[in-house]
C-alpha cells in the first residue's frame, strides 16, 4: 500500500511541475502520523494559478478514476488542500506557504526526489 501511495504522490508532483508550480516537494510522513503517508506541497504565484494547479491535479487524476475524498480552501485560492487518503496535497499562494511553513512543521518527514517523478 505504501508503494501505491508513493506512486500517487510522485504522479501528483509531476502534474504540478508540468503546470509550472513553484517548489514542488513530496514529504514521506508515514512514520510520523496516521493522517497520511505523503504530503505533496507546492506554490502558485497568484490565486488564479493556485486554482489552476488544483483543477489540473483533480482533472488529471479523475481521468484515471481517482477522486479526492475531500477538498478544502478552494473558495479563497490561497491554500487548497486535496485529500486523496494516503496522500494530502497542499497548494499554497506563495505568501501563505511562507507563513505556515509546513516543511518546517514536518521537518522530520523524508523529502523525496521529484526530479524524475
């Protein structure tokens, strides 16, 4: 199951990277919490880009029959969270990402290389 979650996280990272998201990070958090196995974190430069990134992830995964269990924050487009069960995607406006600094909060997570996702 962990390998399936990892593949999904890397696939999402690739979708975000292809859509020009900023600083895409995948964190392996499965040993730290039961809420998810992986976080995918990315930024957009505007609310419009945050929404576009979110829509792209949802659309591409829906084409493969994968739908988010829950989505939060879409109305404001400053921080959108997509819950895919074992993978949670956080798409931030750059300012919010700096403020909330999830990478620092989850610093014990293991970053995965997304270069060849």
